[in-house]
């Protein structure tokens, strides 16, 4: 077995012997000439792991003395945070970065009869491991790359399919990290790079959600199934759905307004494909975590949904060690992926099956965030058109494991994750409000869109001066900014209920001074509420920039306050913001700017088909007045005030149209943190009856992917962002003022030159 796997000690005589045996056996399939050349170039680096230090005549020690104990301990500690199950797409040809051996093992790309892999990661000289990050992707010579998200693995598998029917060449693999020996170091890529931070100079730390597994992976530790098996019609048998060419079509098109039972049944059918090797349950759980999409009022609440899922999966056996497995049961496990994290929480609930009642009631312990089980899997764009190899899609189309890095080294969705009940109270905001109401507000805030609009005039709110271009001031703070509550969390639950109810009913009694202001996700609604007078304005806010000081919540999400006097789902257009809105997160422009380009107080909702260059030019004259921070959002919102062809927003955006939009926003900011904003990347925002909001979200997705997604660096270097606007948007407009275009800045090299 040791000879077959070609895992070598660092003794020179063993190295030479194993090389001869591997070469004679021709154990692996021949490589292409280019790959053999690459492998031979890498062989010296790999063999250096077994070299003798100067002045040493005996064998090399198992661990190089250049590794200090602190660094080794830190890497071992970081490796403990790996998830129990990982996923990977595998393309069965010579171009993939990992492949199967004749014995069913999964082998890193560089391991050939001419290049051997050292058994222990720490047996490599420290200098060689530091070079992993300077000659990217050199780590793939030692590691295979995995993801905790089954959806991401499936999505990348689809990208590997070059044509319909090619699925038999692509496999989806699931790995049980508990079945790996200690020699297969398994660690998050970002975590490993972080431990090397002091040695990397100016190389930025990645926030990738990928995990790296060192060395050759034995057949018993993973299970792989061809994509063709997932595309088989039996997957949909008895469900009444026609399975199309690709395995995710059923997930993408068949679950709108479906019941939880149907979602569970479909997940079970996919799990059956992995049942022979005992991986059915984790596959089912990860599928459910992303299948529960488009939930409406007919679905059960969070607690009942978890109970229903746990009950439906009772037939599947659970290994006894799950209940004591820290990679499942503790918060130390880091997935850095929302869908995978929620699937892991469902695994916890299943492992704690005997105490299901306790786990379900203690939502903060095991089921936090299940109200957002709708994660990603239905958002893959399978029909987006391609220009120059790039998919211009309205859905999440990143084909890599690595999301674009937010400003922080830890993704936004993971920063506040906490699953221990004792820690929940510690992390809740300070204030007199009870913890349950605080948690309800924080949960409701997740569904607030990134951008909101407000139409107002001089007398809005009943008093002149409440609304200005500098600030939106609720009446309670008008005469004294300290008169109202400094934070919404300083209100009791009853005070909050009464304030929201009286504000919504426009109570003008002398004894009531609201601390709230009203906003809308729809620009059409905001324009309508502006009043249409010459002194009217349209404000926009960035809710993420305000979330620490202004809690902003969709009115229907306040049902936990039990407004018995209001009907369920009332005020679907309205969002309530607490406190004074001011600063750089707010910008107001006169309504006159909108009317000049033909947007009326009641803009018609008629199908116009494609967006035209003239419309984009006109929208840009208004967007420019909002400045670079809000220009992109405003321009897109204006383009979406009229109904477009549904196919444009469901399947993808025509490349020529999108090129016009991309050129128009070339001078505006598209914050990198939008790449981690669920309200843009996923269907969390309420859009029923507000088609302009849905269109805006989908177009924002495409813009974020274009500016920060895969291939964005090449697009920027080709000067498409800064010098194409005058070429593409040359149609004259009386209201469009030309401005000199800025020269693109030269990018400084981020990699340290190799010596």
C-alpha cells in the first residue's frame, strides 16, 4: 500500500528506491508533453524535501528544524476548524488539477512517476512552503482543493461540461475528513496563508472558502459520482418534473412556491446516488440547506421547518460519533460559506436527534439562520450569454471556489456567526430591550436591501425642516437630537410595538413623536410619495453603512411584534428606519432631475424590451448628481423603472446591452463588499408586486460579477472601464454633459519578485 501510494520518507535511499519502483510500474496514465515538462520542472522542488542539510551525513530528520514549534502548533490548531464534509468537482482528463489513480485514489496534479510527494507536510523545508504563495497556484502541486459548499462544487462541475452530454467526464466528490490519516493535513486555504503571513511580505491574505487537503487521498476517504448519474431521469422519478439537459435545471426551475416536502423529496433523490458509500445523509442535508428557496407565507415558521426536516430524515442512520464530533457539533468549525454553514447547523440538529425538542426551541444554539435556508443553489445561471468567454449573468456565476475578498479577511456572513446560547447574549447589542426582541430585529434586518429610497418635500412629516438634503430627521429628534432614544435597543418591546403602529397609522396626536422614518426599496414608490411638487427630492441610503447606528427593517418582518390591528403582510412597500439619517451614507437630489429625463410621478409599467443607449445616457445625467458612491445604484434603478422583457432578467443580460451599462458606470464605485451582500446575490429581498426591485437586484448582480468577479482584473487592464464610454455612449443628448474621462491608474505588482 505504501509503495502503491508512493508516500515517501525523507531518507534518500527510500526516495531513490520508490522512484525506480514507480517508474517501472507505470502506475499512472501517461501525461501530455507539456505536463511532463511542468512536472520535471517541479521535481527539483519536490525532491528538495528529502535533501540532506549541509555538513550532515546521516538521514534527514522527519521534520525540518527550520519549522519552529509555534508555527507548527498554529497550523495544527487552524486545521481543527475544518468541516466534516467537503465537496469537489473532478474532470476526468489530463487537464484537471487532480485525477484518479488506477487504484481509485485522488492524486494532486504534480504527482507522476517522475515526481513523488512527501508524506508529511512539515517534512518540506519551510522555504519551499513559503513559495506556495509566490508562484500561484503552486500549492496545487501538493494539495487538492475542496469546498464546504455542495452547490459551489456542482456549479463548477457544470462549468467543466463543455457541451451537453459531457457530464460523464465530470465527477462530483464528497470527502469525509474524519477518514483521512494525520498525514493528509486538511486546512482552509485562507487559514494556512494567514499562518504564513509573517513570511509573505506584501502578498494580500485571501478570504477564500476553499480547503486544501495535502497529499494523495485514499479511496476509502471519499466518494465520487459522475455528473451523468445526477442527470439521470430517475432523480426526478415520481416528482412530476421533466429533467432537462443539466442536473441543476430541476433545482433552478421547479421549486418556485413549492412546499418543504417537495424540497426534501428532491434532496433525497439526489442523496440516493451517494447511498452505497454511506454519504447519502450529508448530501441530502447540504441540498436541503440550499433548496428551501422562495419561501412564502404558506411555509411553516423556522422552528417548525427544522422539526419537519429532522422528522423527514429519521430513516437515515446517523453514526454514533457525530454527537461527539467537534467538526459538526461546535462553533469552531469554519466554513466561510453561508449555505454550508446552515447545512452544518442542520447536521447538528440531526446529530442531537434525541434532544430535538431542546435543540429546536433553543434556536440560537442549533438552528440560527434557518429562516434563510434559501441559499444559492437555485441562483445558478445556466443560460447566461457569453462574450469573450465571460458569462454576463443576473445570477451568482462565480465559477471558482473563492469569492471576491471583502475588505475584511473574514467574510461578512461569518463575522457574527455564533451558535452557543451563552455567546448569543454576549454578542447582542447593549440596551434595555429584551434579548428575544433584539434577536428578532437582527434577523429581520438581514432582509433589508442594500439601497433604499425616500421621496419627500419640504412639509413631509408635518413640519418644515424634518427632511433636508443633509439629513432625514424623525420628529422626536427635531428640536433636540437627544430627545429620542439613542438606540432602538433602548426601547422596550411594547414601546417599539406602539411606536411602529402609530407611525404606520400616521398618528398626529400631540403626545406622539415618532423616532422612525419611512423608506422604500422601489424607486417608483419613492417618486410617487414625493408629492411631485417643485420642492420634492429623492433620497437614497446605503443601509450597510448605516446598520450600526440605524436599524432598518421591512414592515412585514415586524410581525413578531404582533400587530393585531394590522392585516398580515400589510405595508409591503415600506421599510422603517430608526434615528436620524445623515452623513455620507445618505444623498438627496431634486425630483426635477428625474422629470427632465421623462420619469413621471406614475411611470408606466409597460414592456419596452431592450434598454437603449439613449435611456442609459439620460439615466447617467441623474446618477452623476448622486456622486460615485451612489451612481451605480441610481442609474440601475432608473433603468428598471420600466418593465423589461422577462427573459432579460431571468436568464441573463444581452452582452451588447450590458456593455453599455458597464461603460456608463465606469466612473462610479462598485464596492467590493457587495460581493458578500446576500440581499444582492440571493433572493432575500421582498419583490412580489415590485418588478422594478427584482430587475434592479438582478442587474446589480451582473454588475458586481463584472466588476469584481472572475476575470475582472483582465477586463480592467484592457481599459474597458474607463475609455469605452465615449465610444459606446456617443449618442447625443441635450441633457447629457460630457466630462473628461480619467486615465486608468496603473496597477502595482502585488507579487514579490522571485530570486
